[in-house]
C-alpha cells in the first residue's frame, strides 16, 4: 500500500523533505502523498521515513492503494530507472 496523510496533519513540514521519492507535497489544506510515487520507502529504508518523523502519527496505510512488498519494490525500481539519465 502507499501511505496517506490524514486530516490530523498539522503542516509541520517534517515529512516532505525526508521522502526519498518526492511523493509528499503541500496540498490545499494539508500535505498529501502521491500514491504513484509512494513506495513506503521500500528500496530506500527499512521503514517509511515520513511515519518515523511525523509528530502526530497521521500517516497510515492507504486502503485505497493496496500493494504488496513486491509491487512496491517494482515501483521503486521503475522510479529509479526513470531518474537514471542513461
């Protein structure tokens, strides 16, 4: 699954810079996560970095975007390949 940010977000700005896939962005009212870019940090870290730094624990799994670890790893590999200039 990708992650999502709930309405409990306090816009503290700590999650966006720690996302290795640039999946977190400022929405109209709160930060949001692009499910097409979120890999739950699979391929980068052992745990989602945004969840690790969130002071209000408002970043749960998104049940609308269910993905297995293998699917997340595949997404990570596609994202890394897209960044490679070769």
